[in-house]
C-alpha cells in the first residue's frame, strides 16, 4: 500500500474506467482528472461545496455531484462545466454510469436515472427508510451500500428488484462499493469503520480483509484493473492495493433480503441548465 496526496482535503470519490486515467474529487470542491504519468487533463472548479460523487464518461467527459445536490458535466481541457443540473434536494451520495444512462443516489431517499449527455431525468425510485450512500453497476446488476452497513444487490430489470442483501460485518455506514472488472460476483466494499473488504456475493465470508492505513478511513474505492484497487481517505491521500494474494477474513455475518416492488416507481422529466 502506498499513499499519494492529491487533494487539499478528504478524497470523497474516485473513478478509473480507462487504463491510464484517474479521476478524483473531494472536500476541496475540485475535480481532478490525470493520466497515470501525472499529466493533468482537467482541474474542474465550480462546485460551492464538497463533491461527493464522480464518474468518467465517454468522449473525454466526466460528471460530478455535490453535497447540496448539484451536478456538473465536464469536458477534458475545459476547467469550466459545460452543463449543470439540480439532481436531488439533498446530498448526492453516489453516481454510476451505465452506457448512456446515469444513476444517482441521495440522502433524500431516492435513486434516480438520468440521460447522461443532457442530464434529463428519466425515472425516480424511492428507497423508503434507507439512505443509499454508494452504488455500482455491473451490466443490469446494481450493488448499493446503505447507512445501515448493509449491501443490497438489485436486478433493475425485474419488478421485484431486490435479489439479496448482506451485512458483511460492516459496523458503520458504507462509503463505496465497486464491482471487480469483468467479474459478476466479486465486489469491493468500503466503510466508515475503516473496513475495506473484498466479497463474493455468493459466499458468506469475505474473500479479503484489506488493511487500510490507520487511523484513516476509506471514503472512496475503485478498481484500476482486475488485480489492483485504489482507495482514497480522509487524509487526502490515494492508496493502491495489489490483490494477487489477499489476506483471508473470518467474518461470516450475512443476511438474505426480501423482495420489493419495482425498482423505479415513477417517471418524470427535467431539463438541465447550460
């Protein structure tokens, strides 16, 4: 594990969808996109508060969202946003891009689906009683972490969307979940209790219990390949983990969830502002 300071405050979100590009955002209200050789592609400035979520997009773009529910769409080489929109009434806790559609979760107890290029609202779903703090998508399978420390797995094509859930030994609010590239079952999960764990969603014990540097806590996590994960913490550093021989854990706290109604319960349309 090594750490490199990349922000002037806690790192709240990371993305690494491309082989040589890393995007990060955090409490300093800046979006930074750089190549692995440290060449800066974007230093986005415009948010008025902490950036909580970030996603790389197609055609040299990315989208960020903040504590007051605002989202900014960026293009590399332009440090000003090309599009802005109000996504939620409260903090946007996470964003995930699935082809041309963008999922967002919020403290306002909703999950929303947006058109990525226009930031127009397509669908809204209520997560009654649950604040979904993080999410990730692998094809049509959505993993969501909650304030209760529970990981929930959804198939958003189904009317009864929730297919499983498990506590996973996390004693605090989940801060990140990330599917392993090209693997429909392996999931990385980070929590405010300083835990960073690797899961097989078919099993009852974690595959690995990663040792995150103390007293820091992981606030963001992303895969940088099938055997390398990146995590950012409160101390503004970025850490890398090589997972060729992970340390096994003995945790076995699991729980199966019950089915819910349709994942998206209503439809609205909203246009973003340029």
